[in-house]
């Protein structure tokens, strides 16, 4: 465009005004004369970028958990399933003892019984043999009755008149054992009645 200067001359070019409507002249640093180019320098060359740039945004913030206003009920409702006895593993085979629960001493009576007699002299002899096993096979108790006329001493193998338990004539004794029982007479040969429960 053309405009008239104060001295009357005519100037052609691009008019650039500032924010207040004042014309920017050739004396101003941003004036561009007609037909000329311009180079804008913004403080040097742009920096080169890496093929894979890294952007550092600082350390990640620590997240806090706000439990304000939260509570756990004193009594919880629902079903707790802790399994069943049927799901427990079986005991390994062997002779492990897990305690005496008195199965062999059932108060309603034994599964079976047996009666016998033994003749016992002045040398230690077996009155009744061992009977081991579970209920129905192992002995629960043995009752001894002295049907003779002299005292008989009973105990383990090798029993003597000084180490055995005396059983006078006409007396009886019950022993809760599965082991063999031996006896020795004070004199002569005595008859001992035996009743086993098992």
C-alpha cells in the first residue's frame, strides 16, 4: 500500500502497526521493506532430539490411603468353611499310639468270653496265655479263682512265692491285662479257674 510521509513523499510497503495503532517505520526493528525477506533468530539453532527422548517428570508421588470413617464390625456374619473330618488325610500304616479312648473297656460288656482251668504246682507255670488284639480279639480282663486248698501266687513269667500276688483258697482276682499270667502254689497242686472277657 502507499502512504504519504510528513515531508510529502510517498512510501510503498506493508504497514505494521503496534497495539496502539502507531505505524512501525524503517527505524523500528520489526520493519520489513517491500520485496525483501527477513530472518528471525530465536536465540540459536534448535537442539537435536534423541531418537528415543526421555521425559523426566520427577518422582512418582506417594499415594496415601485414607481410612477415615471406615470401621470393622466387632461381629462378622457369614459362613466359615474349614473343611470336614472326612477330608483329613488317613493315618500312615504302623503301630502308632494316639491315646487310650477306653474302647476295650466298654461298660455294656465284652464281645466274647472264655472259661478255662489250670493246675498249678510248686514250680512257676502259665495259668492263662496272652490274648492280644482289639476289642473282640484282645483280652479285656481275666478273673482268677483259687478252687484249691492252698494259696497260689500269680504274676509274670518266673513268679515266686515272694514276688507274686497271693490268691488264698476260695478267693478270686480280676486283672485287666492282655499279657500271659503265671502262678506258683505254696504247696501241692492247686486248681485255678479262669474267666476271660474279650
